[in-house]
């Protein structure tokens, strides 16, 4: 891509899915209408920052493996969420993992160019009773592609009672080799290790991926960084409106059970999910709006 290419937001279709392509002098991103899912982001002249499986199936009603799925109004397995979140869903209603908005078509609520940045806003209006969800709400995702990629997830409570939810921007980051990177910014943080009986642990030093990893970090206040010596760069991750994050890599055995995923693709990615989960559940008063966001930027180490 030319460094002088002007910023733009262009509607397109990838296989059967309506999408938007965001371009700027700094990079390019692809966003699907279904689920408001960012599928890809690469800075100009660099490997991708956001990873998409080469086996991803672009099918209506089926979430794609990779990108940045929007998990809302609950994260992970529904029955692992706090009672306040579970009370928002009618008893017996379908409760797919990571909520239900990943399979819905979001509506464009504005596309614009701001200097050398491309901006897209997608919106989803949810009446009470949708899929057994008892609480009316409006959800929006603002995507800004400039010299970094910024996502802001906004929830407005349209009901008469407090809205409780968990959520995540479930980012799959592209790495040269998951075994070689170091994840910094978690030292001293408490985490729940879901693979060790949901036990409470404390991080010591940088996190290295040495096997299947599924951890919920809590009480976070600063940025997280992926140091990638293979690609001689760092990915800086700055969260806003979030004190929790999930780190996930399926490693060898679980990769064999995942859909839309090569058996060795675990080496190419790791997830660091900006979240409001566990003891960081989001409660929104009637008529109020709450935001959660993340900015990701790749910084090269030079020649």
C-alpha cells in the first residue's frame, strides 16, 4: 500500500458476508457487518497485528475464527458468569458462549474520514425479549484506523432497571511464534487459571506461552505489551474502561478440536482480550451509557 493513499471507508463483500474495508496511509483493516467483527488489521509494511484463520468460514450466522469478536452481553460460558449477569436472561433461553451479538448483523451508523484516519460506527438496537434477553439496550462499536487501531464498545441502558453484563473485545493477535513472545504488563497481577481448577494465582514477571493457556487477569491498570523478537516489534495494548483481561492460547491438543483452525495455527496467534469479566462486571444505571475500549499499536525495533 502506498504511504500516500488517502483514508477511506469502502463497502465490500467477502464471499457471502457484507464488510467494510478501512484504509489509511498507516494501514488497512477489514470489518464484517455480522457481529461488527474486525477481521484483519495490518499496519503498512508490517505483518498483521490482528490474526484471522486461513480456514475461517465466511458463512452467514457462523462466527469466524480470529479477528476481534465482540462478546456481549456475557463472556465465555454463561453459567460461569455472576448471578447478576445470569439474571438478565430468561430461564431456559438459549445461552451461546460469548453472548449472542456475534451472529447478528449490525447497522452502519456513520462512516467518515478524520484527517488521515478512517472511522466506522456500527450499531445494534436490542429490545427487551430478544432471544430471552430481558433488558432493552443499544450497543455501538466505534472503529478508528489511524496510526493505531482503536475500538470503543458503548452500551446504553434503555430499560428502567440496572443492566448487568460481562463483555470482551476478543482480540486474536498475530505473532511470529507464540513460544517466543513475552507478554509484559501483567507482573504482580492476580489471575484465575481456568485450566487449574479455576484457582487464584499471581503473575510473576512476563508471561511466556509454554502450553495451553486460559487465564483471567484482574485488577489491571496499565498497558499490556507483546514483545515479538521474531518480527522485531512490540504490540502495545492500551485498554480503557476495563480492569480485566483474558489471555488464551489453545496449544497443541485443543487446536485439534477447534473449528476453522489448522492444527498448528496455535503458533501464529495468541488472544489478549480486553474485558469486563469476573469481579469486573459492568453495571449500568437506567439511561446511562458505559464505554470500554482498546487501542493497539505495533512498534518496530528498527533494523
